């Protein structure tokens, strides 16, 4: 049986050297059963997958409380811990909020040291909200960092921008996934143009692999666009019957 809410607190030397007093390093699976706010640096860097679960419709918020530099959310930090590319699974019927109102980054995925990258999987109906509605960006580096929106929602509705530090981002939308983009877009190309315009070069929006017969659908929602993967409608029985009748008519005329 997996343990409930285990967070190991470490004071990393390189952070102390830059004036950061401590950092919370998540080294094992964590389940949050009630609304939780964590005010600290968060480091997740592991050669084995880490799963965070928000159950009972709980909201888990990672923040810095509005003051100081602490509060960023790192996945695959590279020059810290075990220097590993990291898979983070977020699941449950609740939500995770990444906010950092007083610092220059909300979160960082991947790291140029060792070219490590982050893979984040959204499952179980979970929601991942990234942003505060200000200029604090989501940064990424190292290589191709991937967010697989399998069964859940990724929302950039309050994202202030991106900071590309030499990497790229790939978003794969699954059959039960939804991606909220704070712009009017109608295609993957328009998403890339929008992201590039707010600092997010080298970004790709795609249909999850293996979804035969699906297509990405872009639905306006106020000032946002909700991107989902929908089945391509099949021809109705009536249309097929009409087509069959037309073919028979053409044959008789020959």
C-alpha cells in the first residue's frame, strides 16, 4: 500500500549559496486527500516515476506565498539530485496549481546540465493549472519536455508567458484530455505562433499517438480555446444508402 503524503525536506548546498534556505524534494509517491498549500521550492528529479495524486476533489497549490524567491516547481532539475530525466504522473479527481507570484519563474521542466527532460502525464481526470495571470513564465530547457494530457486538463488560462532556456515543449492531447489555451487559435500552427509570441519557441501541439480516427478540435470559450481530441464523424447510414443508390443508378445508365 502506497504511503500518504511523504515529503522529504533537504537543504541543497547550491541553493544555500544563492540565498535559498531550503527546498522540499519529493522522492516518493504522494497522495493529497484535502486542500493543501505548499510554500517552498519543489524538486522532483528521479530515475523512477513519481506519482502525485489529488483525491477527494482536493486542490494542491505550490506557491511562494507572495514574497521571497522560494516557490518554483522543478521537474528533472539536472544539476541537482540524481541528474535524471524524470517522469511525473499527476492523477486523481482534484487539481494541482503551480503559482509563483513573486519570482521570475512559475515552474521549470528539464535542465541543460546533462540534457535531462521532464515527462508529465495527466490521468484520472486531474487538472493542472499553471500560471498567475502575470508575467511569471513557465521555463523549460534540456531537450524535449513532454506533457501527455491523457485523461485530464492542462490549463494555461492564467499563464503569463514562457521562458525557453534552450529546450522544447511537446503537448500530446489524448482522447479524454483537454488543453486550455488563452488565445483564439484554430490549428496547431497557430498554437506555435501564439506560444512563440510570448517567449515559447520550439513548442509543438499534437494528437496523442495511437488515436486512429481522431482529430484535434479547437473550441472557442470566451477568450480561451479548448483543444480536445475528437472522433472524426463517420458517414451516416442514410448517406451510405444514398451513395449506394447513386452508384446503382449510374450503372443502369451505362
